[in-house]
C-alpha cells in the first residue's frame, strides 16, 4: 500500500515547535470530541476558531475550548491568518469543498472520513493536492492509531504468525436509524475495515463480494447484516461482518490467521464481573469509548507532523473500494476493484 511519501515531498502533518492554532469546522459529536481532546489531551495545540451551522452549539464548544473565536463563515475560518490548520468534522457532503479550500489556502487539514462521499470528489481532492506539490491532507481513519491494531501489525511484521492467510473482522452497532440505505453499512461502517485491510497488509484490495443472509427483524428494511469478502492482491482473504442492529452494544474485534499462528484483537474493559455463575464485562454504546485513545493518538500525530495517518490517496482508495462493494451488493456478483495508478506524491 502507498501511504508514505517519496523523498523530497513534505508530509501532511503540522509539525514545528510553536503551539498550533486549529480551526474546527463542525461541532457536532465528533467535532466537539476533537475540540475537547485538542484542548485538554493533546500537546502543542489550541482550538482558535470554530464554525457550525448551529451557532449556539458552536458557541458552547468555543467556550469549552477556552474562548475560541466563533466564525459565521467556514471559508473565512479557513482563510484566516490566525488559523494554522483545519479539522473538518462537518457533514459528509461538505468535506470536498472544505478540503479543497484548505489546499488552496496551503493549510494542513485533518478531514474525518469520508474524504468525500463519491469517488469523483475524492479524485478532485487528490488532483488538487498533487498540483500543490506536497501533502497537506490527513484522513481520519483513527483505527491506524488504536493500540490493539498497531500491536497486531507489529506482530505480523515481526513474523510471529508467519505469512498472513485470512483476517476475520466483526463490526457491530446496537441500532441504526430506521430506513438506513443498505449501502450505508459499507460506506459508513465497513469502510473502516476496508482501510484497515489495506493498511495491515500493505497492499491493495483486488476483488470484493458481498453476501446478505436473511435480514434481521430489527433492520427496518435495511439489508442487515452483511458479509463482505475482500481479496487482496497477494490472495489474502479479509471477511467483514457488518451488523448495525445487533442490539447488545458496540463491538469491534478481529482475528488474523497466519501460516504458523493467529492473533486475536479484542477490546475488554479493565474490569469484569464474576457473580452468581456469571462472568460479564460491559460493552460501550458506540464507537467513542472503544476508540478514545486512537482518536487522541491520531490528533497528537497530526499536530506533531509525524505523518502516521491516512493520506488523501488512502481516502480515495477507501471510497473507491467501498463503491466496488456497493456494486457487488447490488449485483450479487463478485466485483474487481481496479484502482488507478498511485500519484507520485503518495508513493513510498
């Protein structure tokens, strides 16, 4: 996979010694969490400006961030000389325009996934960054920073389980909104596993298939659950179970199967209960507690300019593969992916 830069190109992180003044666009659940982490848990950064269509919500996040400025126009925030870098956590449909504005302004930007909702939109962003001549964009695939996933990749690289053969992924949510499009299970949820498969094996996904059992009675018309089968360029299989109406809680886990061993990734809390013949542990209600440390590490990496995060090309590739999966879901057939050549600034 191609996430590193060729010699001579600058990275997408911020870097440098001074405190970085961050502008946050979108102060809903994710934007507010990012602002809180930047203010209280990440070194070398402060939230200097915020924008949200809900002005009251923006003012609340600004106050919690130590008195950040509230902007009435997101493009004014991007252009302002007192903003060093921008974090985009607004609605998916706005990502492309805001990221392109950041590139035009020459400012580093961390954009929550997706980079853009469409392959065409992601391609326009990649073209703009390529024309800029160096990386400015990081995409918020936070699992790359989760300690469990980083340990799994380190064990694989060290040869502890031999050559990889399969990766079994489970991704379950307690409930989804009624009438959720079946494609959203892929584009909004499984996209994380698409990215982690590319990242873990350092190669592209070549072919996809999507299988659907009888839909859950809790799914409200959505084809839920779904089973994705991803085949990498070297023939490793990565299966992904997506079940967004599992009811019992939020759970993400996986098992890597190699030629000489396996590695299992789970996320148990620090405590478990044993009482009356029961051994139990709590599960979170959504993704935020499970990946809280991953989000913090992702932001620190971005502020430090370490460039461990996903690139614009990774964002493009994730959306491209997700669209191939949607095609496979709708056709009921295997679908070849066929990613285009990687632009030079994203090559190793």
